[in-house]
């Protein structure tokens, strides 16, 4: 029984370690690639392709004025849906709800998606309805994220995940195993 418990704890710690390493790499915007031609996988780290933040300073992704309203609405729906951008600030009552215009809401959502996805040029296209800018579009209490902010750099699934809960479960498991053995 003791061997099974030790094996379980070892596997649990390994899984926690791998999840934590992936979280750190993702939070830093590092893309982990494996070389397929090697007999033993070799991990290489590289910045995201097309990252303009490191070259020309901070950039934001905003909606273009004058594009089709239908195209803009479709792009906004995708960004807040399948794109998993953080669109809570543009919901009714949120700090970026006003002005209540399609261009304003789309700009916030597009920038959220762009920042989460490593400031890649391709992450600011949205079917030709968006463009990069070096001018901070933030206003009043509505703050557009940048690549340096924690909210922008962590993927949505990790932002919503409570890290304290993981560590408290780990501590409880360690205490349980200590008193059980």
C-alpha cells in the first residue's frame, strides 16, 4: 500500500510540475516547439511569430472605422466566443461599456484577443476589420491591456483557474500521506 501511495504522490507532483511549467511559459508568451526530426524530442523556446511589442514598443489592436457593420459584428462575436477574449469589461455596467458602439466594443475585444495571443500580427486581423496602433486607446476607467499585464499574458483558462485551490489540495494531500504512512 505504501508503494502505491508513493507512486501516486510522485505522479501527482510530476503533473503539478508540468502544469506549472506550462503556465509559466504561457504567461511569458513563450511558444514551446518540439523538433520532429530528432530521435529524442528537444524543446526549443522562441517568441511568438510576428511579435511587434518587442521591436517597436507597445501596440494595441483596434477595430477599423468604416468597415461593414455585419463583418465587425461577426468578428466581435468570434473574439468573445470561440476566440476566448475577455469581454467582461464591455458588458452592460462594465468599465468599457460606454460608449455603447460596435467599433468601441470590437476594439476592446480585438485588443484582448491580440494581447492574449502574443501580439502576433495575425492575431490582429479579424477578417480585415482590425489594425494595429501605437496609440493607447484606453480612456477613463477603461484600460486596454498590454502584453506586460498579467491578465493579458495568461490564457483565459488559466486566468479563471484558482491557483490557491491547487496548492491547498496539494498541502492537504501531503498532510494526509504523512499521517497515513
